[in-house]
C-alpha cells in the first residue's frame, strides 16, 4: 500500500469518527 492510499483511508476514517463523535 502506498502512502497516498493510506492517507486517503485515514482521512475517510477520521471523517467518519469526527462525524459520529460530533453527535
């Protein structure tokens, strides 16, 4: 897995966590 792919996965994960934690 390259860094760009990993970065995208982390951003998606953080977005999910951030949205769920805001509620």
